């Protein structure tokens, strides 16, 4: 069981490496194709979907907390 958890954690951590690359290259995914490919081969599709959405949420949250978020006009005109 412990070997499985170590293997699973090693595969899951691939998203962290990919995110670090995106952060270092100002969010330009075209500069990180090798890490994206590794991330896609290491994680099941559902996990990739979750991690991609989580990254988007964390970026949104960071902007929102820094009060840089600007709501669209369609949401302000009820």
C-alpha cells in the first residue's frame, strides 16, 4: 500500500512542476510543453481537469483578494 501511495504522489506532483513553469514564464503554456506532456501522461484525465480548474480558481482568488478583480458589465447591470 505504501508503494502505491508513493507512486501516486510522484505522479500527482507533476502538476506542481508544470505550474512552476507557467509561473516562471508569465503564464505562457507554449514555453512548457514538456512538463505539460509529462503532466498529461502521469495523471488521469479527471485529475488533470481538477488541477487545471484549481489553478484557474487560485489565480482568480489571488486577484480577488488583491482587489484587482473587475466584474463584467453584464453582472453589474441586474
